[in-house]
C-alpha cells in the first residue's frame, strides 16, 4: 500500500507541474511574470513566459513594435499606429492633419487650412480665388474674372476686367453701363440709344441760373476748384469717377481712390490698388501683418505672433504645449506626445509611456535606452550581454586562476598586460623596449641587437629597410638619429647624423654663400648657386649670380630695360616705328613734316593735300576716325542707312527709301492689316486692335479677339454643356461650378464618403461601398465581429470589447479571466476542474480533483490526453496490486491449513 501511495502522489505532482509549465508557455501582449533564482550566490531575474510575436519585453512589460516610426500617431499594436486626435490615416504608419472643406488649400494642422497661391481665406474658413480687379463680375479662378450679365471681359486690367456691353454703338460717346451711353459734349442720346449731334435751339437761349455758365449753348455747373478724379455735377459739387470718392476727403473737389476694406495698414494709390505698409502683406483686398514663423498661430502685428489654443510662443514660433513631460518623446501637438526613434508607446496600466526598445532581450539587465542594456547589480557587460563576472573571468583567464572576487591571478612566469590577459615574461628584461608574449618589442627608433636579443640599440637614419651596417658614416650611433663623429670629421649644418671631412665642410660653406647671393639678386632660377636666366635675359660677364635683359639689335642712344625693349636717352626719341634706334628730337621734327606730306598724298581720296593736310572736295567731309580720308555728306542723317553722297541714302537690308529718298523706313513683306510696319517684317497693331490668332501681320479688333478667346476658353472647359457667346450652358442634370467654370453632375442627395459622378449617381471614395441608397460605408477586409467598421480597414469595438490583433474580443478586466476563457464582457467560461467566482469574472480551482490546465485553446484537447493517460495507468496499477494481494492471502491460508 505504501508503494501505491508513492506512485499516486508522484504522478499527481507531475500533473500539477505540467499544468503550471503549460500556463507559462502562453504568450502575452501586456505583462509577464519575473521571478528570481539563485546562481553562484546571487539573485538572477528570470522571465516566466514570453511576449507574443510583434512585441518585445521591457522589464515585465510587453511593448508593441512598429517597423516604421508612427508619424502623428502612437504604436498601439504590432505594426499598427493609432492616429492622434485631429489627425486621419494616410498610410499604415502616417497620419495627417484633418480639416473640413479644405478645397483650394492644404491642411497644415488639425482644423487649419492654408490656402494655395492665388486664394485667400473667406469669413467661413473656405479658400476663394483672388482677382486683382473683378468689378462688375465674380472671381472664379486666380486672376480669372467671370463678368455679370450685361458685361464682358476687356478694357481694364490688361483685358481681365469687365466692361459694360451696349448693343447699339455709342458713336461720339462711351458705354458706361449695360445698353447705356454717355454722350460727348455737343451730342445727345437718340431714340435708339446712340449719340447724335445736339440741334441748336431756334429761340433766344435763356440765361443760366446762378452757379451755372453757358458752354457750347448749354448751361454747365461751375466748380470753384477743378474736380480731381471726377466731374463737376453741380455748383461746387463734384461727382467722383468710378472707383473714387470724396466722402472722407478734406475738400469736395478732391476725389480719392477707393479700396475694399478701406486699405487699413496700407495706402490706396488707385481704385482697388492698395499698397501695404512695411511689415504687412496683401491677401485679397486686405493688408495683414506678416510674421516669419507663425504657422501655428495668428500674426496680430508685424513679427508679433499670437499662438492658437494649446500652443505657446518660444523663440518667435508657436510650439505645442504638453502639460505632462513627454518622456522619451516629443510634444507634437497639444497634450500629444510622439515617441522618439528607438522608443515605442505603451498604455499598460494607463501609464502612457514611451519605453526604449532593445532588439535582443536584456537578460540579467534592463533596457534603459534604445538597444542599450544596463546590467543588474552583480553582473557585468561583455559585448552587449550581461554575464556573471566569475563566468567572464574564467573564460578569459588563460594562463591564470580566478579568485572568489572574479580577479584573474596570472601563473608563475606570466604577467597581466594592458587588456587584462596573462602574457609570458622576458627573463632577461627588455632594454629600450617592451616585453610582449615573451619577446622583446623595441621602442620607436630602436632595433633589436644582433648580439643580445634582450637589448634594443638606437637607429640613426634608415627606415623600414634599415641596414644594420648603415647609419652613422664616419662615426657611431649613440642615440636615435644622433651620431658621434670620428676624429677629423664634423657634422654638416643642422645635421646630427652626417659626418663630413673638414674639406667637404669648407666646400659646403662656399656653396651656401653662393646660393645665398644668387637667391638675393637672381631674377631667374637658382641652381646650385648659379642663376639660370629666362628667355630674353643673359648673365653679365663674370657675374653668374644675376641676369640682365638682352636687346637685339643693341640700343643706340638708349638703355635696354626689358628684353628687346629700349629706353631712349634724354633728348632722344624713337622714329618711324623703330624700337632700338633713338634719334635727336630736332631730326625727328624734320622727318615728321616730310612723312606727313607723303602719307597725305598716299591716302587722301576725294580731296587734295596742302602741307600734309587733306582738304575734301565739294559734297564730302573729313572722316571722324581718319584725318586723311573724305566721306560722302548728307544734310539730314540717314536713319537706318548710310549716306551715298549728294544727299542720297543707301538703306540697310530690310529697309527702303522714303519717296523723297532722304531716309529709310522698315519694309514688311506682307501688308500690315489694321497696323503699321515698325521693324523689318514686323507689324504693330493700331490702338484698339490685336493680332489675329497665329498671325504676325493681320490685326483684328480687341472686341472680336476677346469674344473669340472667351468662346475658346469656354469650349475647352464646357464638357457636358454647350458654349453660347463664351458662356457655358450646362446640359440637363448638370450645373455650372463657378470655381472651375465646368459643368458638374447634380445629385439630389449628398454623397457622403463619395462624390457625384453622373446625374443622380454617387461613386464611393476608395475604401468605401454603397449602402442604403445614396450613402457610402467604409470597407473592412475581415468581419468586424463584436464591433463595427469605423473607417476603411479599421474595426471599432463595441462597449465591453477590446482590440487585440485588429480583432474585437470580450474584455474581462485586468486579470484577463485567469484559468478560463473570456466568452463575453466580464463573463468567464472556466476550464475543466475550475468553477466561476461569484462575480463570474474569474475561475477558482475545485479542491477535490487536480486537473491539468492549459490556457492556450489550441492545446486544450491535448491537455485531456495528457492527464487521462496517467489516470488509466493508475487504475491498472491499483487493480494489479489488489489481485496480487488476494493471491498472496490465499497462499497464506493454504499454508496454515497444511500445518494443522
């Protein structure tokens, strides 16, 4: 019976131990258990369990790993980033700021849209196109004005402004409003809206009332001062021109230009043209202060930034405020931290920390920085691994013995070197060297003696290929590169290794003296004390240490100052181009008179010579650049030609003579229609005309050109519509988009998460699909069981569920339903051998029976096999034991009967 009890107790112990080991083999995504065991008398931390794939251990926590840093987001699962508040997902690891309705701009931070170039912020926060002057119209694109009905492009702002249309031509007047003519003085509006001459009255004109005067038989008001930028509309009353006003003027006659919004912080220099003051910039018709750095705030004055809520001003720029310190992270938004590279985010126990990540587990240590382990007390680092110092000593202490303090004591005949290894010693020492590995290594500039391997002797001269027989010639080496000369020898200048004879030293000194003199006076190149002259120079006789210039032929009555360059003596000068012969100045004067006469007779064309002066014939004049030549003369300048004589011009190529032949005008091969020829084959249109498209000589009226361009622009954009006089008329089911001038389809209902692709037809954005009529819902690849698809590819869990590996699983609190499986929120289903607690959130062991427990559902069936087989074996053993006992008892009874 005792034997049976031992067997049963042993088997039960094995079963209980296997259950504990199986529980520890389950991986974790939150924390793991750390226990301490003794080794070599020290407590060593040992992890009981492991982090799941995609997580790394830091102390007792399992931290998720993202292969790419999460931008504007936190790493909350393996390669899964959760966007910060106010941001939306762009890719797996990148989140960008979100702004509602940020068309014609780009979102630079949550809720703030920065308009693109050519657009400005409207009061509702949208970005609208900006046009310099779009009076009587509305701006549809930057600098593109769409005129109101009754107006057309042209006239102002280089043809980009709007001007009124009068169907009846306003001859002798101007069109000032749609179908409204203002006639010139002396003309009146007729029945059809045009201007016709005013018919003088047949009766005696009445006198003008006070404040008026008669002008061209009409009474006109009198203004004491001339109306500036306006017209006199009544006695001392000025009616300002369009774009001008005298409401805030100091005088009625002074009309000042008007700018939208009053041109605050600027000067209005013309209607709608506001020039901002220094430190301000123009957006639409408003001058706003400029700040170099204020991307996360509002510029209230030049270079004065007022930060948005949640930001503060540091060094002139707005930076986000995080009320709590971003440890191992950077504050990237108000109360929003982003982990630094090498750190990962964790929210275990609601601590929200950025913990360092070490690619290898820090056994016997702690991960204190990215890929940096700090060893626990009692351990030392060896190649980034924390080991027991005694184990490390025993591995390195060759030729020695480690003591209890992990110190290596070298054996006899060995000494510890600089890196802590035991090296063999040199028994006879090492003079002028160092003993390494039992051999003598000589110091720098020393060599090992051939006679004694324990002595290093100095080296004089030589190098890596030093010859033992070389070195100090005529002496002996007493120190590195220091010789002691033999008798009758001495050192050369500055040398301590070269010993020369006294005669050699004397010759060396003479050479140095010659070299010194050559260096001082030689204007060539010194070689061994001799001056080598450059080309054009020679050594003077007996003076080989300097050079002087050479003149060939030699200078007569002068001095050679440069090669082949003479300088004449005083009273002498060169004559007739000579550079070597100098003549007396009196002789030169006599020579020049005759030379000038000879030269004049040789060159004087169209004239005659007198005493060396060329006198021109009639119809010719002396040339400005040649006193001996005469050129034709014309009374009037020959513009675009040259004078041919007798007041006749010879035109340049591309020009032709005027009818009187006095000048030249440009010639155009093709006739300039409604223009004139301004350069050879170049036409310029008359005022009010522009070139026809593709033509360089035919001009058409500006009105026709603008109409053609408007029609062409309309046809280029008016898809799904018809262009009528440059205006796009959309087809049924489409309407005009004023920002693009295109016909866009119309959908009765709003296409949420999509766009209207055809009349009454919505097309969903990427990552969305149709549902219940006109809406679009996000698409998730997997079924969002226990949750809903909140965005493309993202499941949001219902209350009572939490996300694990992008799945929604029931949440059973921090303990996670120990000894059971969480099957519903705060509801556990216990393993066999366990029962639910009163609150159903945990499982307790049933004391009567010991069962094997395995938390991993994948090995649940294997657990049954593991503990049922031993129970069957126990039952067989008990049955066998009972049978043996019965047999023995029966034999004992037979023995007693035989005895009686």
